[in-house]
């Protein structure tokens, strides 16, 4: 049976997934009120822009369980790079009740790819060999990838979204056998979102650098992007799973 995240991905409309800076119920609820299709909580992470730190399961476990029980939309868990999760911790994560995990392909332990008990969104950097973007779908539990454009992972505000980012996204969207999301952390305008979706992107992951520190700002930013994608008549090119992926 498809998971809640898979069901949303198969609806054939662009998604707005909001990543939290930390495990704040207040911020999560504000994003949901703004129209977020999914929320991503944090584990073992320090954000390079907000400098918000989240610890391991001992520190975050109780709050994560509360979020699982309270948030109506699919809840993901970002596995940060501050500490590498062990196999024992992976089994605990499986028991939390989160819908999926999200992690950079660079920091994800190899054994996690072979564990099919939880869906995964994998963050992919630009510049990988083409075959990498094709082969990522060979792992059954990977249901989507997040493309990390150079302009969006740099803390320098002068490094803006550019045509090369969009060309790279277009290439990844054509090669990937699973839906491709775009990670947005700065200066993504309405016309950018429309163009990104028109080229086959299945939605945005809104980075904490974009959403601000207050519930009001979280709701405002989420609502801004949610209204944009809701108004789009054109569906993303990828509306389901490839029969060979």
C-alpha cells in the first residue's frame, strides 16, 4: 500500500514540503496552516544559515513523537551530518512513526539504502555523473530526490538562482526515474516556480533559511508558495512512477 507521501506524489500536482530549522510544533503547525503538503523535522543537524542545532534521538525523541501524533500531513525526518546514525538508531527511527526520512546522499550510511521499511527523499548535489541520476531509482525505498542547486546551498546571498541551475534541474528531471523536488533557500520568485514546474519538477522543499524564525513568517512564506502551485494548471511532468524504475 502506498505511503501518505507516495499518495501525494502520485496526485500529479506540485508539492510544497517545508523543512523546519528545529523540532518546533509551533512552526510545524504554522506551515501546515499555510498549506504545506508535508513537514520535515530534524535530527543531528546544524543549519549553516540559521545555526539552529538539533541533537540525537535522546534529545529529540520525545518531541518527534509528539509531532508524529499531532501533525496531520506526512512528517519526514532529516538525518543531519552532525552525527552518523547507527543501525540501532535506525531501528528506533523506524518505530517513531515518521512517514519518511530525508538525507544528503553524501552523508547517508550505505546500509540505509537497503532498508526498505521507510520511504526516503535523497538530497542530490549538482555535478554528479548522469548515470547517478538514473540509478537512484533502482533503490525501492527512494520515492523522490531533492535537487540541490549551487545557488541554493550557498550561504552567500549574492549567489542567486541562475539559468545554469535551471538547466541542471531540467537534466535531472529528465533522467531521474522518481519525482524531482527543488530545494529553495533564497530568492525564488513566482515566475521561477512556474518555470521550474513546467520543466518537470514535482515541487519545492522550502529550506529553513527561507522561512524565518517566527510562526507568522513560516505561515506567510508557505502560503505564498502554496498559492502559486495551487494556481498552476500545468501538472509536473512526472505524475507517477516509471514502470521500469
